[in-house]
């Protein structure tokens, strides 16, 4: 984890050194230019120290659990790194990194020359002391011989990884009658192994740590059918730190021990000889190899030449936590495991916890607490087996089980019989690159069972400074999306829901993994989550605070100045309490109050020019650099002024504007053209008869979602719509159109969602062949004159959901619905009786292919 902290500090130092504003504006704020040069020099020296430190600890972080000397040294390094971060942020706070003459005048007024010199002198002195402390840490490391072995060498790093791997396997190598929840998966795997296809096939089993990948692979490896089918079999655990020749020797010994004599020189063979030996023995033979716990593609690239493609029906099974590794498998031979169902989890727990009882059934007196314990495991077999096995030897007394449940999180970290579970799950974290570790730890700050919104998470990462620059071709949001995908592919985060475009909408982190993550965060002072703690003293325990529920009092401390994130999920905490502590947040980067019981954000306005994503003007405002709030305001006489200022939000991606009036549309369109990255736009008229005049609206090249509510000029689709070819979602209401709009909208060939409510006063709509090829969701609502809908064969060929609401003049099911072969759901709300009667009677054949019809 210290590696991730150093990575973040290096990023901040680099930004301070590279920012041209620092050298141009700061020089005008102080008289003694030598001070600026000294600060610059000190930062460069510290940067050099940290670059080497980061390279060192990136290889040594895994020792923390076993090496107390190294852990103590690392703790001192962490303290220095945090102090460097504070000093760099104070420097940024001093300079403001402002770039306009107006702000420079403000700075000169706020920070007179004398005060600037004193503040900068203090920063230079602090950097000098920190530089000396870093150099002293290097001396301490050498004095006490705190060293590591390079990756790929023998040793503690390899021993640690292999040791944890062996521990992770142990509970899984059980008898087949104790395996729960893998019936279908086992059957599929045996079929894939013995399907008679002659080519060598690669099969992958993928999922997060603890799901039972090893258990499943073990069950098919020991299965009598596969034993009879394959004459040559070998199981080898790869793990994070592997040596290719060591793996090959283990494979060779497993393959040859029952079939042929093992060569006497097997332990001294070089790589080429090992490969040739294995190739010669496998040529012409049907073999079955299990490569358990593969962490990267490199392992397979180094081994695949050995496992010859001999057209004998050979099979290689790979278990992995990484979707990238799983992609090595043949196209139709990838298996992704999920958590057990509640019933399966209960069954597995009872087999372990009550194995000594008749029928392995839970006593009635323990059922309440047993169910709570199983629920806490959230279907993760590793945890269920470990906890169940431990409880099997506890007294069957309700009070003892109640206490165990109350202490479950502590037990997972501190009980020697359980903390190996945390170590096994932590392997995934250890394997993360530096730039992902902070991002993942941040996910643990959300409440238990919380559905984490992709957009919000990305904005928080960006606000915290976790996202690195990757060239002019990628925005910060683009890079953050790459980070998110990597965490998903590594099975660290699970996708809970995708939107109609196939993009991730909600994510979740497994509860057990979250608890382990929070323990690490608290230990490293990265962040802390408070739940049902009445009095909270802010800043003493961590730099990021997340308050979930049950808090009554927040007490600021001196350390509150060092807080970087304050996230509030507790709806009961008073606004006065929030205001009292927020005045101490000097270096805060994230203030999340969207669930808070407040009506407005109190304090100085925060510059909006760096907003990473979203703002709402009108009923709901999320306003400011790092604010995430639900403060309310109203649009009145100031609205005309407000829309002119919108153009200054040059980095904004999502914008909703309520109570739009025709009188200031022209100014609004002019502002929108200054926001090139705008992705989502919502415009809502102040009244049902208010006209949205889009005549002067210019093309918005990156716009993908457009929501309009208001009458359109002259009752026709505006010509600007022809430039919206990239639009993915269109929602329209109150439009007052007099002509069928479908033809004009059909140019939007990338539309995935189309929602039309009260848009058209005519009698018919026509969807012709080839129109809307990517459309998945169509809603037609409250068009009172609509009497017919014509759908030609080949129109909307990807449609999955059709919703018809309040179409009071539509008396029969559109016949063309029968051409919508991909449709899965049809929702009918407030439709006339005649329509429903036809649906249930003469028109039934039109919709017989639709699995789900709700009315």
C-alpha cells in the first residue's frame, strides 16, 4: 500500500514541477526568487528519492505480513510520504495555480509579499527536513539490512506467494459429496474435456478469489471419468511469482511418475532440455493439464510451446482471477463462476459447521445467528468453509454464536484460524499495479451492500487525483474508464448492472473483500468508514472519512486539516454539525453530501472550471469543483445571467437545465457551443406551452444523450437533429409535433433508447425497413390521437423492450410487432380495453414470440 501512496505523491510532485502557472504567477507573489528556486530544487530531490523508494517497495510490499523490521521501516516511510503530500498541497494552496489577472490581484490582496515570503520559507524548510528524513530512512534500511530478493529470485517473495496458494487450496480438496453449487459447472467441464474433439483445447475457469475455482478444477481432475479418459495428467499451481523451469519440472514429474521413469538429470536440465523432454513424452498422447491460479498471460506464453498440439484430444484447464487470462481459452470454453445462492451457501455452511451432528442440521437455537453469519459471507465459498469449519468446534450455545457474529470482522483479521482467508483474498490486491491500488481502496469506503454508480466513482477518483495523464488523446474520464475495466477484469469489482448501451452502470464490491479492504485502509491511514459510532473525531485515524449511519456528533481535530475526502451517507446528521466541522477542511478534495439533510451548501464558491463531469441547474444543483451535493435553488431573474456563465464549464460532460424560457434560448445555445466534451444534455421548458427554439443550436460532436421537454418551433423536428448521428439516447416530451417524426429521427442510426411522450398530435407512426438498427428500447406514451403504428420487416431489428402507455386511440396490436424477433419484454400501461381484448384474442399470434408481456 505504501507503494500506492508514494505513486500518488510522485504524481503530485510532478504536477507541481510541470505546471507553468507555478513559475509565472508565483514569481509575482514573492520578492525572494531564490525561495522559489529552493522549493523547486527540494521537490526534485525528494522526487528522485521517491522514484527509487517506489521501485524498491513495489517488490517488497508483500513482506509486510511476515517481516516486522520491514513493516516498521515502511511505517516511517508512510509518515514521511503523507507529510510530503501535505506540504505539496499547501504549496498548491498558497499559489492557487491561478492564471488570470483578476485572480492575481486577489492573491496579492490575500497574500501580501511579506506573508507570501514567510509561507514559502516555511514550505522550503519543511521540504528540507523531509528530504533529510528520507535520506535517513535509506541509511536505516542499510544499517539494519532490510533487503529483498528480486522477483524471479528464490525466496521470501516466492515463498510467500506459494505459501498463500497452498493455504488457499487446502479447504477445497475435500470429498466430492461435500462440494456444493457446482453441479452444472462440473457437468459442463466434463463434457468439454471428453467431447471427442481431437484438437488441443484450452479451458478457463475464472472468478474472484475464494469462489471455488480450485475446488471445481480439483473435482474434475479427480473425477473417475476424466481419469479413464486421459492417460497423462498433471496438476501444477502457478501463483503470482513463478519460475518457468520450476513449473516445467513439476509438470514433468507429475506426468512421468506413473507412466515412465523420471530422468535422473531432471533437476539439472536447462530450459531447452526440459521443453524437449516434455514435448517428446506428450507427442502422440492424450494429456490433461491443470494450471491452477494463473495471474497473467505471460505464464501461458512461456508454457504453451511445451504442451504440444498433437490432435489426440488433449486438454489444458486454467484457473484464474483475471478475465484477461481467461480470454486465452477457446471461444466456447470459458467458464465464469459466481457466488453461491442463499440455499447453496446455507447447505455448504451446515456441512462444515454441523458435520458432527446427525444429518448435519443446524440446531433451532442457533439458526438465527447461523443465518446471519452465512448472510455475511455473501455466498463466498472460501469464507463459508473457513468459518463453518471453525464453528464446528465451538459450543452450541446461542450466546457464543451471537458474540462470534458481532466480532466477525475482527475474527477475519485476527483469529489465526481465519486470518489466512484475508491473506488469500489480499493476494489480488498485492498483484494490482500502483495506479489501481488507491482506486480500489476508495471503493471500500462505500456502505455495505451499496450499489456504486460508475459515473460517480469515476468523478471521485478524478477529484482525488488518482487518475494519471495518458497523453492528449485521452481525457481523465477515458483513463478512469480504463482503470475501472481493469479492476473488473481482475475480479476485484463485480458488475451489478449495465445500461442499454452495454456500459457498466452499477458496481459492487463483495462484503468480505470490503471488510478486508477497510482493515487495510485503516491501518495505512488511507480511509475509514464509520458505522453506528455516536461520536466521531475527524482526521485522527485516516485521511478519508466515510460516515454511513448512526452518528450524532462530529468533532474536528487538528488533523481535520489533512482530510482529503469527506463522504456522508447518514441522512440524520444535522446541517449545523456538518457546517461546524467543514470549516476545518483546508486540503479537502472531495465533499460528498448528496445524502445529507441540508438545503444549501454554505461557504465560498468553488471554481467550476475543473468540474470533471456533471452539473444540474434548476431544481437540483451539484455544483463546484469537488462538491457532490443535493443543494436546492430556483431559477428566477438570474436565469438569463446563469445560462451565459454555463459556457465557462468547459470540462463538463453532463448538464441538465430546468425551467428554460424561450427568451434566453439564444444565449444558452451560445454557451453550449463552448462545451466541446458535453456528453449528456437535458433541456426542460418552464411550462408545457413554452417553446424550445433550437434554430441557433450548433452541432455538439460528442453528444450521446439528449432529453428535451417543451414545444418545438412550428411543430416539426428541428433541422439540427440531422447532425446528431452519434446520439445513443433520445427522450422527448410536450413536443407538439404535427408531422410523423419517425422519418426525421431515423437518421440517428446509433440510437439505443428512444422515448417519445406527448410528442405528436397525428394519427399514425411508420417504422420502415432498415430504420433504427441498434435500437433496444422504444417507449411511445400519451399520444392521444395515435390510431395506428406501422412496423415493416427489418425495422428495429435489435429491439428488446417495447413500452406502450396511454395510447387511448390505438385499438389493435400493430401487426408489424411480429417482425420484432429480438424483443423480450412488452409493457402495456393505461391502454384502452379494446386493445387488451385484441391482444388476448385475435391479435395473440402477433405477440406469441414475446417471452414477457406485462399489462
